[in-house]
């Protein structure tokens, strides 16, 4: 058992967070000044969250991740309980109920659920390995369905109010399943099931989500496409090198949530396509590091947690960018490490702490 | 692979054993690599989308971004200058007021902030929850004005609350500055000040006459995109208007106003007007008409009540029943400045000028005596003295003191039409005084010139009947008589000061001409003194200890014999070196036998008793009225059935027409209104008939 602590990943995380703080300050300064007479209003809150997150990340990285396996079922109950609670006592925000308040602390259970799901699925996957290997079409279908089954309850609960997070959770489960399952046919099945499920959900879902599809199709003309349209204006006006840090025009009341879900569009406007590609490359690099930690990990549980985290980060980054570029219908997903938001940032850093903890227990390839 | 197989075998044998940790095997690594490659492909896809948007739509979106920018700049209002009285008291000022602007979009984004904001608005401003909620309904709006012209105090209280812990949550509220004209002293000196209509347009008075001086130039805040495509703002500061220091003394004005108001409530008259001037340079110290209004609310219907009869309710009912034209007529009447805009037959006060002319021209030496036998035959007419029995033999001083028409007719005859007409012009009758107030009456056609001044006209004019003057003309001419013969241009503005406090213009008084010599002036002052000491004003106008020189006037209005009079009294105090000229006219007082009431003299006395101590004019002699020798108050002057001169043209000029208009789109109506009114006042129309009769007789 060697100490393979991944300093490159730590550096990437710190770099992304610092970059995020700069961009939050830039994109929220106008809104902060207009609404609170303080351009640094959002920045001041965010760096405090980042500091808290940093300590938690380092702290968590010292905890042996293998302990989590023992409490995996407890985590599962916690996720289901919290998502249920948010439906019952949660308070409204932005039209959908996502927040829960304990004392003075407000948090989104769905953010916690993502990490919890990584750990829980990884934990029972370890014993599922053998079952998934069974041959015969019937066995394959049953075993794979059995694998997914326990996650359907929390994901279903999340989906009632926050479809995008549910999709990310589903991606986490699928990501782990893909890596774990010995059957190649899983790729085809997954693609079909995912597409059909999404279509069915959209079809029979609340009407406002249907309207989103209409908006998405007619982004240039639909009156409700204003927000995405403004984000695309910001992206389109960025050019190769952008207008320069702090020089965004669109952040001045045009792009809504400029410091939040739409922050990527402001990054492109200010730093151009060059900045955007650099940022995407940073995320790809981070995913690559996750992959290396997996391959070096000495046990399946740790590796599968990292696979879950990897899928989570990748899905969230992709959905966020896809929304602002209108590749997919608008949905509220933050850009990891960059967007403004306390719960999201702290949970991500705890997640990184878990990954770093896994990296501590890796071995050089070939050593074992 | 062999290891995997062996582990598989082992698991088959003992599935419950978990000691041996499970590995992340090669197969899984391959799967993971595949997953990562899929993710990378997805990332390339979104990266390409960013490029595609830039490449395909970049130029268009750049333009869209720029076209969304608001270039239209923000206007920064200038401050209209203040109007100040001679002691620095503010008569008119511009107060900063605030429009409350909401940004519903920002307010509605957060429930708690919304609640705090709405509560704060209800607490600190006079607005109901329903009104705020209504404004917030449009949740996409960023600009909703919910309240206008809120005072600074309310806004300050609100902003203090915003700085408290609880108030931190308030958001999306800001204030737009604006100026509102405010007259702190209400209707004091309203006719001197005038008022302002929307957009800082002065109407009437100093506000109208000096409108362009008082107004400034709006500033602007421009936003533009510079060559680096970033927003720059440039501010052009507004240029505030000039402040105007008037010659008005608000204390004098106040004393006069109080006395006249008392009279109006106790007795009443169609109109009472007063002007107080400083004879040394014809500064107007106070100017008052009984039809006053509050320039803060010039359209307030309450102020129109004086034009109607009956109980309060009946009057209001009548006012509310008016149609637009009638309403406008009523308002114009209310805003009218009698002292400047209207003319009347002055009566005996005019004798001052006839005598002055005669002495100046050496037509009189000063020791002449005249026999008053109760009247004079002039051409075909026998014109009575007001004392039909006659005053007997009178000196010039006696003729003035007793206000003897007979003697004056004789003096007028001696002067002759040429000289009389010449002096009429010297004293400014028939001319404009060019006072710096709008709408001065045009009187050229309301006096006789040397051509038309025939015997009868000359005789009547010599005692102030048959010609029309305005109060400002007579008061200004009187100033020149008592100040040694210097005719100054009357004025209400003393100084113009710009926004930074530096003097733009000083008005010391423009000497227009010499009317009479010092010596003549001295003689006249003696005569005027006698009027108040032993003459027609002695019983009612004399104030113990003060040396007052004045002249009474009683003029019967046309048509003669209808019992309607204008009573007047003009005086200078102290007569040796006058510091004050006070001229009071009372039009149609509600008194039985007004011709003998000397009511204008009584009002003057009331005013002077309070005014002189204030002005630090001290008592200079202890003389008391010799009641034995005192003349009976002057009886009615007109004894002549004839007419004032024919006003062939309209009795107004462009100035009078433009006196006060409600606003631009009613200007035409206003003009017509002014014309007819002046004609009525001067009775020019009715005269024509009279005159026709004269010719045939």
C-alpha cells in the first residue's frame, strides 16, 4: 500500500476554484452592485464557502474511504430521507423546491445525493460483480435490472422536482454499471433505455418542461428563450480571445444568473473560445486524473467511487455547457467548481476529498 | 486473466468470504477508458458548439449585444433659480423631490427580500400594499415608477432603514431626482411672483418675466462603448438657473396683506390693490391685490370664490358648474395683477401732477388764489366742483388740501393743452413704465394728446377725470414728484446672481428723465403735507407724530351716477425725505355712501401705523390734527357727465395680452379674454355712446 496521493488533482481542484472565484467576482459584480450596492457581494460569500470547502476536502482526504462501505446502507437511507424531506418541508426557490434548512444552514439534498449515490452504488457493486457475469439473456436482463433497482427510489424522488440532477444521478449509476458489467451489449441497451426513458418522461411530465422543448427548438424566436438567447449572444460575441477579463457587457442584467448556471457564457464572452477550450481541457485533465486513480486503485470499492465521481463531474460539465450553447433544452445545472453556490461547492470539495483519500491508497501499476 | 479465473473459482466455492479485497481488473480498466473516451468525445462536441456559434453567428450576436445596450442617456435636471426678497427670505425655491422607482424583476426574485421591500415601502411612503403589489405584478420589468415627488425626509428615513440590519434585505428600490417649485410663503406676493407650470415654464410675475434667467440647462449622463468595447460614462453637469433677488420686502408685503385681508373679510370690495415703493429709485417694496392665490396651487378652485356670491357651498357649486371657457376666464381674472395690468380714472390724486406742471412751467408763481364758486362753465358744460357750494377763495395749497376741482380747472386752463399734454407724457401717463412685470397695460389711447385735448377734456383731466392710468404709472410719477423730480424705471428685481453666487446683474434703478425741479418738488411736498395735516385726509389719514404727505382720490366709475367708485390714497412718508410711497385703491367698496368714506385713506393709515415702525421711520413731529380747520373728507369728484377719451384701438397691447396664460394651447383664448376684460374695465365701449351724445348736444 503506497502513498500515491494525487497532487496533480489537488492542484487542478485549487486552480479551478481560484479561477471560479475570479469569474464569480467578474460576472456578479454588476448584479451585486445593483442589488446590494456592493460589487464584491457574491464574491465575498463565495470565497468563504471555498475556504470551508478546502478544509473539508483536506479533512476528508485523511479519512480512509473504506469506512464508507460499512455505512453505505445508512447513506442510502439518508439520501432517501433527505429527498423525501425536501418534498415535504423544503422551501420554494426558483419555482421548484430544492432547499432544506437546518438551523441557519440551507442546503440542497440533491447535491448531497450525488456523492452519496457514488458511495452507495460502489459499495454494493463490489458484491454484484459475480451476479452480472451470469450468462443467458434472461439472467443478463434480471441482473442488470437488479443492479439499478435500489437507486430508482432516490432518483425518482429527486426527479419529481429536479430533473437535471436526477439525470446526473442516473448517469453516475450507469457509469459505474458500464465499467462493472462484463457484457458489451450493455452499451446498446443503455442507449436505447436512456433515450426511451427520457422521451417518456418529457412526454408525460409537467407542462412547463414541455414548453422548454418548444423554447429549445425555437431559441432565436421564442419569447421565453430570452435567457438562453442572451447566453448565446455572450458566447457568440466572445470571439477568439474574448473582450477581456471583466469586460463582459452581457453580465449587466442581460444574461440571467450570470454568476451561476450561465457563468460559462460570461467566461466565453470575456476570455473567448481560447478561454473556453482551456477550461474544458482542465476538466478533461481532471477526468484523466480520475481515471488514473481508478487504474492505480488497489480495490474495487475505491475505484468505483472514483468512476462515479468521474461520471458526475463529466455529466455536470457537459450538461451545463450544452445548456448555454442550446445543445439541449434549458435546465438548471451549475458548472462544477466555477459557478456561485455554497452547497454545490462544498459538496464537490468533499467529493474531491474522498477521491484524494482513494488516491492515498493506490499502488503503482505493476507493483501489485 | 488466470487470476481472475482463479478468483471466480474461489468465489464459487466460498461466496461469503470477503477478506480478499476485490480488484479493479483489466476488463474494467478497458471499460473505463472507453467511458472516458466517450466523455472526451462529448466534450469535444460542446467545445465545437462554442466554436460553431462564434463562427456562424458571431458577427450577428456581436451586433445583437451592442444593439441591446441603451445609449439613450440619462437627463440630470437643472435647478431653477430661487426668488428671494430684499432681506434674503425665500419667496420661491426649487426643492429636490424624489420619484420612487422599483425593479420588480429583482424584487420578486427572492420571497423574503420581496416581503421586506414591500413592508418598508408601506412603512416609509404613503402607499398601500395593493398598489405596491400591482406594480410588482410585471415581474420582468426593471423600471416602475410607483410614487412621484416624495419629500427628502421620507426618502432619507427609508435609506436609513436600508442601512440597518433588518433593512439590508430591501432591494430593487431606487430614487430619481427631480425639482419641484415651492413657494414657502404661500400666497404672499403671488402677483409679483407668478407661478410655474409643468416643465419650469414661468407664468406671470417674476417667474414669467425672468423665466429664461431662472431656468438653467439640463445635464446629461451618457453611456457609450469605447474602442475596447467597454462601457464608458460621461457626465455633463447641469447648469443651474440664476437666483433673483427682488426689491420686495416680505414683511411689508405681509403687513399690507394682513390689513387688506382684514378689510376684505369685514367689509369687502370688488378689488383692493396696494403698491409700496421706495421713491428714491422706484423699487417696488410690496404689491398686493385682494384677489390673491397660492402659487403652489394656482389652479385651486377655492381661490375663485371671491368672484361669486352666496354661501361657500353655493359658490363652490357655481365654480364647479363652469365650463372650460368660463373657468379659464375666472382663472385669468384671479391671476391678473391689477396694479400693472388694469387702468382706471385716477381722480384727484392726479391733481398733484397738474399743480406740479403749472409750478414747474411758472404758470403759477405759488401765491395765486382762485375763486371756487362751486363749478365752472367749460364750453357747453357746467362742471361742478365736488363742493357744489364752492370753496370760496383758495390758495394753491388750499386747492390741493380741499381737492378743489374749480381751482384745478382754472390751473389746467392756464397750462393749456400743449403744456398739459407735454407734462402728461413727462410723468409717464400714456406711456409704459417698463416695469419688469409682464402684461403692463397699454394706455396710449386712454389719455388725450394735444390734438384731442379740447377745453372740456382739459378741464376734466386737470383733476384726474377722463383719462385712464394704471397704478404703477401713477405711483411711479408720484415718486418722482416727492424725490426731487427723478423719474426712475420702476422695478421688482434688485439683483441677479448665478448658481455659484456671483452677481450677473445689479439693478440700481434706471433714471429715465427729470420730471420737475427740486424746488417744485419741495413746494409740492408742502402741499401734500397740508392735505394730510389739514386737508381731505386729515381726519382719516393723519397719524400722530408722523409727517405724511399725500393726496386722496375719489373717482366715480362709468357710467356716471351709478354710485360705483374707486377710492384711492397715495402718500409719501416722511414727506421731507420720503422713504416710502404707498398707494392704495379700493374699487367698489361694500360701504353705504362710499364717496364720503375715505376708505382708501383709512386703509393706508392702518397699514402705515404698523409699517412705519417696522421700516424704522421715526416720528418727527408731535403735531396733532387741528380738527377745527380740517377739511371734510373729499367728496366725489366727478361732476361731469362726459367721458374718458375714446379708446379707438383695443385698450391693451401685446404685453397685457401675454400677461398670464394658462398654457400654450390656450393662449388664443387668453388673448381674447384679456382684451375684452380691459375694455370693460376702461369702459371704452360705453363711452362711445356718451361721446356721441356730447357731440349732438
